[in-house]
C-alpha cells in the first residue's frame, strides 16, 4: 500500500483543530502539510504573511492563515481567540516559531541583543503561546501542546550560548507545564531536532539545501540519512496523535543518535567489516 493510500485510510488527526506557529516555512510548513493530510483543521500562524497565505490558498479547505508575532502577547491572544471562534475548540498547538542569531561564537563576543532576541522570540513565544493555549484547554480538560526545542538540549557545542539558553528554557518550561497540566489531561512535549536545512538558517539559495543536508549527514551519527523538515513533522504528528496518548513530559530528540555518541570513542574504534 502506498503512502497516500495509507494516509487516506488512517487519518490520525481527523477533525482535530490545530495551530502551528512558524507555519509559513521550514519545519512549520512541512507540519502544516502533514497535519492537513491527516484530517486536521489547521491554522497557520506566522509573520510571513505572503508565504502563510499562499500555503492556506494552496491547501484550501480547513487551512487558515492568521498573522501572529509570537513575541507579542496581543497577537497570541488574537490567534487563540480567532481559532476558537472559527472552529469552536482547540485540540493541538505546535509552538514551533523561532529564530537563530548567528554562527557559533565565544561568550566573550556575544551581544546582549543576541540574548534578548533569543529569549523574546524563542522562549517568550513558547511561554505566551502555552499560557493562552492552556486558558482554552483547561476548561476542555484535554489537549496537546508541543514545542520545538533543539538537540543542543541534549549535547553541548551545537549552537551559540544565547540560542542554547533559550532552547533549554523551552525544555525546562515544558517539563514544568507537563506537571501542572497533566491534571487536566493535557499532554506537553518537546521535539529537539538535529540540524535541518531550512529558511531559518543562513541558506539564501534553495539549490544549496542538498549540499548542506549532505554536510550535516556526514557530520552526524546515522549515516546514509539526512534529516529534513518532514522528519520533524512526522515526529510532531506522532506526538499530536492518539498513538502518543500517554506520552507527556518528553523531549523527543531527533538527531540520529548524535547526542549519545562519544566522538573520542569513534576516533579510537577501528572500522569493522560485518559482511
């Protein structure tokens, strides 16, 4: 049976109302597409109005675009209230919107403005989103809240210090939130990706994406595979679906085993022929 036939016969989010922040590109756009294929009514939230509306127009019925700057509480309130007004409920929200600051650098040349941006958008956006999502979900006594963190929460040295501070903050917040909201049957989880070649990076030419994916793959642990945005979308589909009905407080690190490998051991271990 082909993938499209499997989707048609088993829509894992049939009738669910979902919001995906940062949904106009990258991981967010891939998740919008997948959630829609699985029967969800999807609200795409982003500051990229043209791209977000284009996705909604392309997918058609049951996909709506709403402008939202996740660091602006009024925008977040409008997003949640407009979604509930349109669909009557909110089942799933994927707090995925985020920004990156720069390439790796020393703490000595990190600017306070770098930290302020990471905390305002990445941590602050996740916090504000969850606050107003919980406002709707608690009376429902059900729901699913997801966040995009980072593989830097599992292994050091993968990001700038300011980015790591913000993403660790999201994971710590998610754990606290899972404790509080479990009483109301609301599940809270994080997804922490290894490097993904998306528009959030410094890539400006789409033709460069395969090359960057190859570089990331060679630097990773799971050889012969490259992590793409659709791989994270599939992780988000699992965590949002009924298959994960008893999964809460999890940081799902999607890194091909990168964070469990000691590179010094790899360097000292001879190649083996298992043929």
